[in-house]
């Protein structure tokens, strides 16, 4: 499976930083604050960033556009996670949205921390 230069750079970034929050064009976000809340039903896990992951990333790019969402990627315990998330500015609203979407945690863009919900 042929990966483009942009995809190759995304994979390098995720490997280096442990994750990324990308726009629907798969560019780095320019968010200064708020909380990233994953949308229920869009989280996927992969054993590696191979062909299946790259095809899914392309699909998630289109989904993110249609849902006005971001593409989230991170590595945890040897697995690669892919999801769609939204940025919620207000902490309490973000926590409620996270609980409503059955999330284990939400991500604070401002300080790079996680708020555990479960």
C-alpha cells in the first residue's frame, strides 16, 4: 500500500509524540485550549500503522469533515488508536459530553493532561 508523504509524516509524528490531534485535512490543529472529547462509536484500535490503519485514516478524514470533528491518534500499550473528536471550550460541558459519549477520559489541549471520567 503506497502511503503519501503527509501520511508518512503523520506516522512519524505519532511515533515521536505518542499521538496527534489533526484537522479534517489531516493537518496539525491550531487549537489553543479547550478539551478534546471523542465521539462514541468512532474509536478504532490497530496493532500497527499499516495498510488497514492508513485506509481507515483516509476514511476518517472524510468523516471528520462531515461531522465538523478532528481526527485523533495516539499510542497506548502497543496499540494505535484512531478516533473522531470535538473540541469543547467549557470544562464542565466537556466532562458532560465525555460522559454522554461513554469516554474513559477527555484531553485538555491547554496543558496536555487527561481528565479521567471512569
